[in-house]
C-alpha cells in the first residue's frame, strides 16, 4: 500500500503544470537536447563567431597592459652590476655557482686526463659491472652497448661535446638522485611531509622544462651553473615520488617481522624498507637520468655547451647534417644510460627475488670491485695520455654532415615539391600552414579579446567548476596584461593543432595496440626508443622533411608526444575490468560496440591523463619549435635565454605557462557538486 503514492509521485513528476515548469527553469533546460551546459556553450560559440565577423580585430586594449619590460630591464641591469659585489651573491649564490662549475669542470678534466682510451675502457667496465659482471649475456650485452656508443660518438667527430654533456649529466644525475632520495625518504616516512611535498611535485611536473631555466638565468647568468641547477630541480621529482611510493608500498608483514626482532627505526629502514623499495627507486633513477639528459640538451641555449649546443648551432644555420651527427650521439648516450640502469635494476630485482648470486660473478661485486674500478680509473688518468691522443683521432672520424646535407638538398629539390598529384613534403607543409594554421590563427586574432575570454570561461566551467573557469580566464587575461596577447594567440593556434593531431593519432594507435597484441609487440621497441630521445633530436628530421617553419615544429611536437599518449591510452584500455568486457560480449556486442560503450567509458580517467600529458609536452615543444621558425612566444623565450634578456624571455615564459594552465583547466574535468550528490 505504501508503494502506490511513491509510484504516482514518480509518474506524475513529468506532468507538472505550465506555470510550475516556468518556475523550474533548470529542470526545463535539462530536458532540452544536450542540457544547459550544451546550450550555454552553443550560445557562447555563436557570440564568439558573430563578434569575430563583426569586429574583425582582437587586439588587447592598450590601457589594460602593464609595463613589465622596464622593471625587468632595470632588474637585469642591477644584477649585471652587482653580481660580483652584492652580499647575496658573494656569501651565498656565488658559492653555489662556483661549486656547480667546479664540479662539472673537474669531471670534464678527469675525462680529458683519461683520454679517449681510458674513458672507453672505464665506461665499458662500469656497464659490464652494472649488468651483473661475469660472462652472462646481460652483462656482455650492456658492455657491448657501452663500447659501441663510445666508438660511434668518436667516429661521428662528437667526442669532445659528448664528454662535455657526459660530465654535466653525471653531476646533474648524482645531485638530482641524492636530492630526490632525501625528499622521497621524507615523503615516504612522514605523512606531513608527503602532504606538503605533493602539491610542490604536482606543480613542478606540469611546468614546461624551459620554465626552470628562466629564474636561474636571472640569478646566475648564462652558463653551466644555471643549466646544472635548473636540471637538478627539474629531474629530482621522479626520484622523490617513486622513492616515497616504494617506501609506502613496502610489505607490512616484512616490516612487522623486522620490528618483532627488536630492530630500531633506522635498522628497519636500512634492512627492510629500502631493500623492498629498491625496484621503485631504480625506476625513479632511470626516469631522473632521462629527464636530466633532456634538460641538459635544452640548457644549451644558456651556454652549457656539449651536444645540445652542437644541435642548437647547427639548426640555427639549417645545417641538418651537423645537427644529425649530434642528434645521433645524444640518442646513443640516452640508450647507454637507459640500458645500463635497466640492467642494474634487473640484477637487483633478481637478487631480491632469488637471493644473491653465489657463482664467480658474485665475487666480482661488492666494495672490492668498486675499489678496483677506482684504482683502475686512477691508473688510466695517470697513463691515459701516454696510451694515445686525449681526443678521438681525427683520422678515425667519418663526416656525415656533407652527404646528409647533399641528400637534404636533393630531397627538397625532387621530393619536397613538384611531384605530380602528390606534391611533396614541402608542398604539404605550405598547404598545412595556408589551410589549417593560418585560418585558425586569423580566426583567433580577429576574435575580440572579451569574447575569447568568455569562451575560455565557458569551456572551463563546462569541464570543471567555477574555480576552474576563474583560473583559466585569469591566466588567459594575464597574457594580455603582459602585452603578449597577439603572440599568445599565435602560439595557442599552434598548440591546439599539435594537440589535436597528437590526440587523434595517439588514441587510434593506442586503441589498436590495446586490442591487437601483435601491434603492441611491434610498437614496444619503437616507443621505447622514442621515449629515450631528447626533444631537440626530433627537430632534425622534421626540418629535413618540411623545411624550417611552423609545420616542422608542430610535426616534431606530435612525434615527441605520441609515445606517451599511445602508452597511456593502451594501458588504460587493457586495464578495463574483464568482467565488463565479457558481459558485453555475452550480450552479443560487436567489437565497435564493445569499444565505444564499455572500454572507452571505463578508461576515461586514463584518457584524461593522456590528454593532460599531451598538453604539457606539446607546450614544452613550442619553445623548441621557435628555433626552426615557430615564432611567437617560443622564439622570444629562446632569444631571451640565449642573450640573458629577461625583459624578453621571462614574460614570454610566463605567457606559455598561462596557456598551459588554460588548456589544463579546459581539458581536465573537475569534481562538480552535482557529481558528489
């Protein structure tokens, strides 16, 4: 009897009187196609289009800008005048700068004293030791990789810049790993530290790499100290986060057993927590090494030298052959570091699972082996110059720059344009710029500033909450306040196109890899290789294919970001609950229905993470693309960094970070109040 009124109430809920419906506007709007959010977005889009057609000009009002260039120029002048005299520099910053430069110079001097023979022998032995020593296949393969990398770098004529990069890398990795380990221990052992450090790490990981260089150029001027300190701060978070994750994920039973035996907190940490977290810590070290290499190469624009400087100089002259030689050396160095740390991790994981080795190889490891390697290093440093030339012999080098440049010229002349029907790569690039990039840029530039801010607010509000709308709108408005509205809109057009292409290709390839095992196996080594390559390297083939310009920069960004999006997408779809997939199949769902109605909705969080990573990484490539004709904010940042012109580089860097905030708030839906009810 009690169910009848409830049924009637539910049945009659939709049959309210007209005056009641008028008083309940939101309910009426929700019954319209798409709901109120869709209607609001449609109205905002219509307003934007009409205002762009009527106005035709989207210039930011001059009265709403703030002159930041003059105070920054004054600050730059003050720093230049007081860098050697003010007490802040003399008693604090100068010591940091001198220590950083002395460390890198000392290691570079050690490599020079070892000579090319000593460096090759010692590096090969270290890789062999990391692989487990002995005659195992893994140890021999790791040693062979190291020997081949050093040999190819020498043959390419890149020995000296490789040693400069390796010296800076070694110091950066050591300091980053130590800092990350200490922060990870604090976050892993203390809930208070974990809560304090988590937002710091989140902020550091969403900031583009170049953003770390700007403040340190301000403090330390261009040179090795700025590059080293920025690299350390950029690369430490992965080590810290994975160390904390490993410590917090330690087996409680093992910790309780250690405590029951009377172990102190320090003994439990040393004998239980750290060994159990070793796998995560090694993964963090591997990620730190890769991020250090990426940042060290990017830091060449502030005078760090090495292989990055070779690429930067070559690309500025459009010398594809010279850039390719340096790019190959960087890739090989990344492969060497990645394979060596991976082999060490596999060996330690085997020791944790199966116990330590007891064979002949085990006797080669431990502190005596480290002492032996140190002694060998000292002997090689003493006698290295007598064994041969300190630098790689010029007679043993192969000049690939000339033939590569000749091939590039032939390619541009024969395949770049003029091919019947197809056109050619340069023709494609021009058509892409004329039919995609230019119309989008023109449309954004002709949209009134207030309409564009309204659109950003509506998109952010529809994706998240009102706080997201306020943050995104304020960030977009700040680019205009800085006097960089037009350049920011230009950069935004390039980022949007690059992000759209990346997402479409990444989702399609990721879905295919998740559903077809053979495709995943074929893609795995390709993605592994692509993820070890620093950002600079992607510019070289794209300039050869599409010539310098915005298209080359966008193509490089797409190729650089694609591996992360593909992997996150594939992993998200593969981790969908198998029971839900089997239930859909049992009901006769086709493969397309299974994907569209089950896998994609359940993998929504992973897809959102892929979009977020795409936004961050595409933005980081905007700066690099400025080197090959991308223009807009990217070239301002590069020029400002290379010339230590803070008035030019710092506002442009802030504007790019603002664009990142806008895109993050627009693409990442927040937790709405309605979702929590």
